[in-house]
C-alpha cells in the first residue's frame, strides 16, 4: 500500500485514533471536513498524539469514556474515515487550548501565527483583562525598544513601570566619581527622595516614604568629576492599583489557558504592554522549550534594548 495514498493515510489515522480512545461524535462535521483537507505528515501526527497523551490526559480520558458509552455511534464514525482522521486534529485543538501546531512549519517552531491565535483566544475568554493587549510580532520584537535613558551617567533601574513602591536604585559608576547625589522627582516636580551614595547603587532608605501608585517619576543621579557635574536621568512610574490587578489577573489566565511552550513568552508580552520591563525580563529567564526558542530569544533582545542593557 502506498504510504502517501490518502486512503492509506486516513486508515493509519483511524487506527491511531482507536488506540488513543478518542471519539469524534460530538465534533462539528463541517469543521472536521476542513481539517481533514490538510496534509498531516507522519512525524507531526505522532507528535500530536504524544502531546495529547502527555499534556492533557484528562481530556483524552474523558473522550475515551464518552466513546465507550456510545459504541453504536463509534462504529458509525469508523465508517467515515475522513471524519475520524480530522477528529485527531480537532481533539488536539481542544486539548491544547486551540493552538494549531501542525502544518508546513511542524510542531517544532512556534511563531507569530501562534501568538496571534493565543491572544485572540485570551481576548475572547477574558475581554475585560485582555482588551487592547496584543503580542509583539516579529518587526516589533526585532526593531522596537528604544532605551529609556539619557545623560552621562547611565541609570539602570528602576525603568518603565514597576510593581514595588520601594525600588532599588541602580546606575553605572563612572571613573573619578567618589560621591553620587540621588533625587527622585514626582511628575509635578516635587522632590520625593534625596540621598547620597558612594557606590553606584542605593537600596530604598528605611526612613523614606514609599512611592505613590498611579504616579510618574524621574530618577536623577549626579556626580562631580574633575570639577564638572555629570548626571543621568531615567523616567519610571508606579502603575495604578487597578492596572496591577489587571496584569496579575492576566498572568492567572495565561497559566490556566495557554500551552506550556508559549506560556512564559505570552506573560512577557503582556508585561511589555504594561511597560513592566523587569517583570517581562523575569518571565523569559528560564530556558525555553525548543519550539518557542526563537520567540523567547527575540523577546529577550527586545527587552534588553528597551532596558538599555548592552
């Protein structure tokens, strides 16, 4: 039998479907027909079945139980091999939250289409949380991210939006500077912190008032070197409480609904939309899944450019 013959391929899929214990009886035939029209290479099919078994055993078990309760319907479905073959793909879509991981690219490479589909699904499920939040696509990941710093002293942190109201202050030391003057100014020009440090960094002073939520600030660092004043500034803000709550809820939804390979990069993209650069960096610290490596590396580079990391 020719392994590339459509009937032979569908026969193999039928056998694999039986082995997985899945039933297509409750799935929409029109959707299944559209799925059945696509090619499904052997290695992709094997990966699909393995993923269904490994990542969502509960879904597989539930489908198998349904099939066992309705043997007559199961036998009827077996007489329509195109329907059963497509059910393999449809069951996987349910199991992994609607991610289409097959096609010409194969399951080993996740890209913009997967991000768009993921965020579209999140937006449908939680519109109040994900309204206006879109993933960073290739052009923005590779080209965006102008560093938010200026001046002779390069201020490293805080930057963008921050979740803490008592941030650690960090900057790059400069040769010849023995003392740094530190000021934080609110958006109305008031000095809310004034301190000095001999080292290029300062933890939040114990006797200083915390910063206010929903307020923008500027950190200014200055020093005298060879009789000349050198300084650097960087803008940052503490988001409002409702924005923080929305961000934290977005993370909860992503944990519950997004496939593991895309979970961290999805969190990082949400953090970037909230300008939470430190949070975004934290989300993509871990070694990524092989299928998401390119997305994670480009996201890391985008974050580093915006943070001014060289």
